[in-house]
């Protein structure tokens, strides 16, 4: 019986713990970067150019003699920061618009939903590229632009929850008791509408990290010498034949981090969605 329960637990939550380990490792490395790195991310060493992984440089060095491990660890800070801030912006916008559209309905709902439809007509990455092209490439601009162009999914989720919640007895009771609209939305509907947003936000962090890496690889994201997984990949493409570690290791960091967040997001969505849980 114990073995059966153990297998059932692993089959149900095993991927969740894999995601926790992957994400937790990246967060741990990013937070403790100054203490675990023997070299600075921008420390040059002309005597250690394009060294392969070894005892002195765990993951080798780049074309300027900089330690790849240090740059990847400090680059994790950039990627995770972009993910959290961008999702924070998009979730805030989506929550507000979804609550307003679902609660008021009618013309307000129609206007907001048509705006969502228009935004969804444009491929998000090309929309971000178009906006970034008119702005100075910087970390702040990237976070803001990603957040401002990725709120539509959250708005639709929150609107659907609000349409259901506003007909519940506890909301009707609050309305009859004379509670203001702000209080009803903030105290009664919002806490109950947050459930589907958690899984979506976790998946959004993975998408934001991928977007930032792609922009940095194209030279429109984080600018050197600030380390980013994307611009480390860009620097490694020119020497891929003689120094493949410059492309392999940042690519693995992106892959494992995005995989971790996707596993977390999928599991949270399944656990928090009562229909999927029941199924």
C-alpha cells in the first residue's frame, strides 16, 4: 500500500518537484553570485582567452578572457529579474482590466475585450521588436515593454472568473449591504479570482525569460558588458567551432530555467483548477 501511494505521489507531483529544483537552483545561484564566483563577470584576463572548461575556470572563458561561469550566474540575475518584473506589470494590468470588464459588463466589457482582441492579432514577439526599435535598448525598457504587451491572457482569465463570481451569494450580500464597488472588487472578487492567475503568471515568467534572451541575442536587449544569457549566446556564435561552450552553457541555462517554470506553471494550473483536479 505504501509503495502504491508513493508511486501515485511521484506520478502526480514528481514534475512539480523537478520544476522546484530547477528554479530553486537558478534562484540560489543568482542570489549568492558574489559569494560563489571566484571572478567578476567583467574581469578581463588576456592570458586566459577562450580557455576550455577546467579547474581554474569551471565553464571556460570567452574571447575577452572573462569567466563564463561568473557571467552565467550574474546573467541569471538579469533573466530572473526581467521575468518577475515583466510578469508583475502584465499581471497588474490584466487583473485591473479583467475585474472591470467582468464586473461592469456591457459597453465597458465590449471595449476592453475588443482591445484584447486587437492586441492578440499581433504576434507578441514582433510587437515587442517594433516597440523596442523606437526605444533605447535597456533592461528597464525591456521589462516595461514585455509587461505592456503580455497582459491579455491574464485579463481574459480574470474576466471569466469575475463573470462567475459576481453572481455568487457572498457578492450579492456585499452589494446589498451597501459596500462600494472598490471594496467588492478588492475584498470579495479579487482574492477568489487570483487562483487561475498564479499558474498563468508562472508560465509568463518563462515566456519573459525567453523573450529577453531572444532580444539580447539580436542585440536589442541587455547591452554588453552587462551579462545576459542572450548576449552571451550572441558572443559565442562567432566562435562556435573553436569554443562551443560559449553557446552550449547559456543555452542549457535558458532551457533548464524555462523548463522549470513551465513544469511549475503546468502543475499549479492543474492543482488550482477544480475542473482539471476533478478529472
